[in-house]
C-alpha cells in the first residue's frame, strides 16, 4: 500500500501525456442528482418556507412547525464560543484576527478623474447587500471554512451575512457555531442541501433573498449553486484539493512527506505531487512516506489518494519544475527550496504560493492570513483566491460635461451610424450645440 | 402602436409586484439547442480541426480544406482599417484611445508586507496567458464590442488574444476587422457558433487552448460557454440590454425619449424605464415618444420593446426613485437631474451611472472610456462591468519565517486537531523547534 505512489521522470517522452492524464478530473454528471435538485429548487421557489421545512424534515430528520424553529439565536453562537476550551477559543481568535488583517488590504476603493473639458469618469465601488454562506454539516464541518468565507464578506462591508448549516438529527458543531460568532455572521439557519441554496437564492417568507452564495458543499449543493447562478452570484464550484511541492533536495524529506499527506488526507481524490531535481531526495521522501504512513489516523484515505492521484516526479532543473507547475496551475504550491525567492515570480498560475521550508500549507489553511478557498482543477489559470473583491462590485461613473458631449457626441454618432443604430446616434446628436 | 408604453405610479399598492413582473426575464431552456451544443462540443473535443472545418462548412457554407483557410492574416485586418473612410477610422481610433486610457486605471498591482517576525504575506497579480474573444457575425456584428472586449485584455497584459468571428458565405465586416487591428488582436479565425467556443476551450491541432472566453453570442454560443465554464473562464452570460432613466422633470423630454429609444432599438426584449417625479414631464415624454417614433428607421423594434417591456413611472420623490433603481439594479442608469451629484452615492446597484443631462448612454456605448459590457438582469447586485481585472488573477504569497512558524504552527495544530486533520497538524508541528 505505502509504496504505491507513482514515480515519474520529466525526461520520459511520454511524461506530458502521463501528467495530463493524472491531472484530468471530471465530476461525472449524475442525472438523479440533477433531477432531484431541479425539483427541490422548483418547490422552494413555489412555496418557500413550507418546502424548506418539509425537505429539512425529510433529509435532516428535524421536525419543526415553522421556520422560527430552524433559526439559531445569537445567544447560541455565543454560548458555543464560551463553551470552547481556552486554547481553542484563542486559536480561533488569532486565526480570525490574522485573516481579517490580511483581507483588509484587499479592499477596492472608488476612484475618478476629471478631464480637461470638465467631464468626470470613474468607478464607484460598493459592497454586496446580502450574502449567503453555505457550511456543510457532519464530517466536513470545518470552522476554518466559516472564517475564510465570512471574514472577507464582512471586511467588504456586506450588510447582512446569512449562514446555513444542516444539523442532521439536531447535531451541531460547537466549533462551527463559535467560528460564526467570531466572524460576525448575522443570522444562522439550520438548513442544508439544495433546499438551503434555493431559499437563499429565491428568498422565502422568512429567509431574505441574498445577492451571492458562497461556501463548499456536496454534489447536491454544487448542482443547486450552478443552477441558481445568474439569479444570484456564486463562488467557484470547487474540485478536489491539490498540492504541488517543488523541491531542490534541500530540507527534510519527512516534512515533505507530511505535507503530501496533509493534502491527501482530505479525500481520496485529493492530489499530492512532488517535483524534485534530486533523485536521492525523491528516494528519501518515498522512504519517509512508507515509514510515516502507518502512523497516520487517516492512513487509508491518504494511501488511496497518493496511489490514485499522487506522483513523485524527477525533473532536470528548477526552470523545468516551474514550467510544469504553470501547466498544472495547482491550488497550493510549496517552493521547498534553499533559496526560494527568485522562483516566486516564475510561477504564473497557482492559487497560493508557499515560499520556503517553513511555509507549510497547513499554516495557510488556518491562520497565516490569506484565504484557503483557492482555485482548483487548473482554474488558477483564470481565477483567484476568494477575497474581499468577491464581495464588492463596481459601477462605472460617466459624467460628461456639455463641452465633452460635443466632442464625444460626434465620435459616438459616426460609430453608431456605422453599426446601424440610429437612435444611439440621434441621442448623442441631440446634445450637440451646432 | 406608439402610445403603447405603460404608465405606472409608484404609489399604486400593486406597483412593486407589477414592477417585478415587468423585470422578470428568463431565457427559456431549449432542449434542441442543448443537445446540438453537447454534440458539437464532443465532436470538436474528439477530432479538433476536422470537426471545426466540417461544422463551418455546414453552418457557415465556407468550404476549406484546412484550418489555414480559416485564419485571417494580419494584412487583411490592416487592409480593412486602411479601407475605412478617414472619419470612421479616426472615430474608431479616438474611441480605442479613450477606452484604453480609462482601463489603464483598473490594473491591479501585486502587494506584500512583512510582519515583525520576518514573515512576508502578499498577493502576486498576473495576467491570463491566452484569451479567446467571440465576435458575432452578420447583423449583430459590432466593432465597438471588439474594442470593449479586446482592449481590457491587452491592457491587462494578456499574452495572446485570439478572436473568432463567423463569416457566413465569406461575408466579413470591415469595421469589425478594423477594430481588431486597432485593438491589437493577435490572431483571427473565421469560425463561429458552439464549434468556435469548443475549439478555444479545448484547443485543436491549430487553435491553442485559451484560459478564458469573452464576448457576446447567440443562444448556441451562450450554451457552449456555459458548458465549457470550468475548463476555461467565461465572462457573464448577458441578458437583454436595459436602461433606467431617473428624471426630476428638468431637461428636454425629446432627449429622454430618444435615450429610451436608443435602448429599445437593440431588440424587442430590451428594457427602457423612466422614473420621474413630475407628471407633466411624463406626459411630455409620452408625447415626444409618439412624435419621434415614426421618424426612427428601427421604429418597429423600438415600439415592440417599449410596449412589451418599457414603462413611464411616476414617483413621489428622488429618494423613492433611488430605492426603485436599487431594486432594479439596471445595466445602465441615467441620472437626468438638474443637480445629479448628490444622488450618485445613493445608487448601490447599477452597471454604469450616467450623471446629468449630457451623459447620454450612447457616449458610454462607444467612446466615453468605461466598458459597455455591463451586468444585466439585476446582476449588478453582485457583479461589475467587464474590466482589466477580468483578465488578471491573483496568487496568494505565504512566506513564513522560522520564527513565524513557531507561533502560527501552534495555532494551526490546535485548529487542525479540532477538525480531525492530523496530517495538517503534524506538518505544522514538525516545523516547531521545541
């Protein structure tokens, strides 16, 4: 089991096609999920609270007579926070503070400028009014995820942040509720699944319609988010988590092995890949994997993930490693190098870049400051970490002076006639004085 | 026909439900389009160039033996530009220059900061490598759209911008080709429809895979973009165009009528709404509509749009007008007011805000500077105009010092154990010195 992680060499003529096959991941379309989600969305849209209550009874075995029974009072979040050990409460607080400090720097500001003729052009930046945060229940219930999704929204100035979290048979996660208290979540409903997404997207008698829905979820939640996109904004639909480590053979092979484990322990589809210029170090990491794996509580998941989607890859040099990294566009990239700084700028596509031996991904997952919601499945080629900017939007400001309307009106008129849009042309021409 | 635009009063108890019904727009799902697009994507993915050539033969009646016959040489773009009248060429140049100047201000820069323990956190901003620009052929072939999509990409620093434009039976739009030359498009293929989207998203033997596809298109193109989203980034899927004019009764009713026409002439589903505090001015605009409509070449489209989706609405005051505007979240908003400045900040949701009587939307469509690709169908609640930021992305930088790993490692360890992720905890603990 332990030595099943594949060894590849970038010099192999088949290497790139092998790599592409290893990276390929498509979530299979599931018609039963599609149909179930479609029906749930329709029902919640049609009858609102009644449908949400009924689905919550059916799927989460919560028997309530009204939506009021599905809303958690603030006092309960506060009590969850107060009930934590001091150590955990302080750890959550430190993490929240650091995440907030980092995200404060992401705020976009309005700007404008005046032209010589007195016209003013600019961009007015505003926060979203209301955001829905989906938090999975049960095993995948992560307080860090609450912090990472809620804090950027609050830093952006979102007026109301509504969290939904399923509590099957009434089971609640105190850490999740405590994180909601720390992050400043405004309202919490104990609902989940496609019915929670529908309630947020369309609004019900009790739950106000939101402008955007963020947060991870299972296949039903992902499909529901995909379907309500347009009615509301959504964050990305995330794939399995990924780490790519680039090593020059410096550092401790045990550290690298454990970093690969930390990714692999998420689930069997998670992907851990090591690129290394030093064959001996690759052997040492392989040996460390074999030695350390049996000591891990989640060893079965780790072993399946490493065997199914992991790889230890020998590369010729760090230039080649960076080229491969840019092809992979990994969610997490660790530059496990003696002198990592010069290589940072060579990475064009990665969700987060962890620089040097002490910058382990786990710090970024919890408390370094940057967001842990990152683009997966090569989407770092075109998208960014979740951030404050995802909860702000821009309106263009166009304030043309009477003088400006003379010069611009003539240009617009010519181009509008060229496009056969005469009313466009005349609305500009009417502002001309001559 | 001419007086068919509806008159509403915001005091009417039924007003909000009438307004919501007027705003409601859902593009009907069409199973034939879905099936056709699905098959085209599959075929292009499987056989690449051969499928693209075959579909182009079938749909656009272009008979070529290889993809080389479907690529336009740069000389042809340059010749199209040289062949324009001086007036049109200069108008395109002025528009392009102004759009470029405005968009230069949207560039996002990398940043970082060092903490007391020597750790560095930041954000590295990079441009997308390669972008595909879809340009519709035939009647909806707008050179302004080429400028508005291409210029932000080039300002962002996109390395390669590939335009696709169908040329049914070989018919090309000289204005579109000229705009491509001015905007600095790198390659142009005369292909369109779902096959063009597929070629850009998956890559073929000749057409390189892009990272994002932008630009408007018909229902087949929109469905294809929706389906390839994830493999590549896409811009928004746009709905019918909209304008909302807020008037205090100052200004010229003919100007307002023509501004409503300019929106309505796009297509029958376009939406033109006027909110006004002055009943007499509403009457005057209604009279202007009746008088001016017969003079418009596109009067039939305008009349259908105004009758089907337009409205002249009396409001009590400008506060109420702004509240209604925020509910509508229009693509274009004109503040047709004597003293417009104080009202700009009250608009929280709009794609673009045109301030004062001379700031007519047509100027923004062509040459004011800001982008004319704007959020429609209430999506200004959560999204922004197309901009340079759509062609840039961020990577988080996490460079933790050995000292920083001590304090952060303890926090991460506590939280990772709380989430049951022991490998996360140990990868952090391994960096602890004690």
